[in-house]
C-alpha cells in the first residue's frame, strides 16, 4: 500500500499542541523509521552480543539490551534472529518493560501481548523465573504470540486467548505487575505503517479511549495490593494518554502515579493537554517523541496500587501438574536418557493430553480459560515415542543436549538447515540440536548420517 498523506486533522491538532516544536515533529516524518533490536539477555549478555554482532549497534539510553541498527541491516533475515538472540522492536516500545521492571520469581501479566514485543522483553528481564501470563484477545494474534515466545526460548510463560474481563474474574488481584499495552489509534505508527494513516480518524481516537477505560478497569482488578500497573500506547492523542490516566485515577483512588527513572529522551506527560483539571501528577507520565528520541513514539504511565493490609487477597489456587501416564513417562524418560543432560523438575512436569509441559512456578489454576500454552512446551507424545518441541530446543542451552551439530555463521549448512534441507552429519542416530555459534537453532533427527530438519515450517527461510 502506498503511504497516504498524514491526516489533516491530526496535523492541525499536533500543531496546536506542540507550538514551536511542531516543525521538528513534522520533519521527523521525512526520516526513515529507526530499526530497533533488543538482545535476548536470557541467552547471552549485551557484551557477548556486541562481540558477535554482524550489525553496527547504537545504544538506546533506556534499555541495556536495546540498540538501533542501520535500516539496510535486514536483521529479521539473519540466522541469529532464528536462534532467538534478539527481537526486532521499536526503540521507544522498549521503555515499557524497562519501566515495568519485572523481577525474577514474580507473577506478571501482559494483558494485550501479541505479537510479543513486551512479553519477550519481560521474560528476559525475569531470567525465565516466576510466571509471565501473556494474553491477547484475538485468536490468531495469540498464536503468533506463542510462536514468538517459543523462538525466544521463554521458559516461564503461559499464553492465553481471553477477554480481560474473564481474566479479572478468574484471577482476581494476584499479579505483582500488570502491563496494559493498549490497542490505540496508532499515531506513533504513521512513519512506518500506511494502514495506520489510512484508518485514522477523530472518531477512532474516541472509540479507542472508551476501550482503554474498560481495559484499564479490568487490569486494575488484577493488580495485587502494593503491585504495579503500567499503561502504554503508541499514540500521541491526549485523550488516550493523559486523559485515560486522569479518568482512571479519578475512579481508582487506591492507585497513584509513580515518578519513573528519567532517561535521556524521556519527556514529561502533559496535564495541560486534557480537559480534566488539577492533575499536575500527570507530569510523572513519560512521553517519547520521534523528534527527540530514537523510535516512533510512546506514552507510558507507571502506577502503583496502595498496600492497604485489610484488602490482602487470598493466594490463588495453584495449577496442579497432571502426572504422566505410565507409557508416556517411559517414552519421555527414554528420550531424556538418550538425548539430554537435563531433566525438568518432576514437581512441574505436566501431561496435557498428548503434550508435555513444564508449568511455571507459582502458576494459578488455568482451568476454564482458553489456554494456548500451559508453560514451557516440552514436546508431543506420539504413538510409541516422545518428540521434542522446537520450544524445548530453544529454551535449552547447547550443553543440556547430548548430541549437537555445532555450526558457525559462515557454514553454508546454516542456511541449508533454515531452508529445511537434509544435512549430512556423522554420529549416532537420534535427536540432534543444531546450533549456530553455540546457540540453538532447532532440532534435527539423524538417521545413518543424514540429518532431517525438524524446524517448524513457519521458521523456514526459502
Ligand atoms: N504488547 C504488544 C507487543 O509489544 O508486541 C503489542 C500490543 S498491541 C498495541 C495491542 C494488542 O491488543 C493487539 O494485539 C490486539 O489484538 C489486542 N487487543 C485488542 N483489544 C483487546 C482487548 N480488549 N483485550 C486484550 N487485548 C486486546
């Protein structure tokens, strides 16, 4: 789709709001969008990535793991992308999980999570420990979310396809941190997305604002006393940004806006841009502007629920693992003995129909919800064997696996493997983890010196 012109009523509103800054804001649309890359710190450190990076990396002030790369780099086509070593994400969007600041061992909910930018970031910041519930309302988008978490090697994530209202009813106030990356009018997408420009109209801003009020209402129910709620949009419309938070705070006196760390490029919220009076605290929100900081632009508000002890909710009923039936147990044990130097903890191993999972720590009961992933998917039970999943390979380290095919970036077999071709490989028959520079790419099955790829079709590069 060719890029339509910027909507005139959007431009006149921005001119009125920004005054002297408007010219710089408008000029930012003549620049190409920034390409952001965020390193998967649960697989390798920032420094390790810097030493192997094939791209020039320009640091992003608010994220240790984040860099801007040159637009011609095409990092989405690189084998390191298939290996889950990084996620491509708008630089301003990286500020959301940084301000959420999830800690290992906590319970965290990403209520509108697809395709997974914030969820992959959250999972890495948690070091794979604790529970991340990643939810999206739209079934197909929830599937994409699950795949991105799989490629990322997330070991602590559950993926749901639910309405926020059902999540609120089901879980109650059990999350340490909740992030609402709200569906919005998408003005921050205008530089790179022609559809965002074409679909925009003043009525859209109003309908998004209404939807955001409902979403925030449900999200608030899910935050434990003393817990954190982060609200974010990729739009500049004050009604959906400061306006949404002003309406929320009026209805929820138990929440307050918290002053976040101020990184270079962070601008304050603008209480003077909304109709609701007397909310000077809205300056504590963060605005990221395309003419002042890397990225397309974001609004972020960090809120905390007060810790009134009288309202401490009961701990939720836990998700109890379903013990393995005798035959599947035998197949899985055989596979572990033959192929791995690693075992999942018995207390978290669960059989869900024909699939085995490692369920996350402290996971509340999920029965009754639309569950796409019950945790770390380990593999499938076939007629008389266990077959490892791509998610298992991506969540393991090379040293956890007995047989690997260690390739380096300049080996032509890397591309052949990613295209789904058969490789020649000597050694015992059985499951082999193909790695690139020591990082898992996916499984292959070796039979008499020929290694047949088990890379899922959606990851193959033709
Ligand atoms: N957090 C995502 C990321 O970083 O990749 C981007 C989220 S996008 C801004 C908003 C998402 O909200 C969309 O995936 C959309 O399907 C979902 N959505 C729309 N309405 C929703 C609702 N009422 N409840 C939950 N999710 C919703």
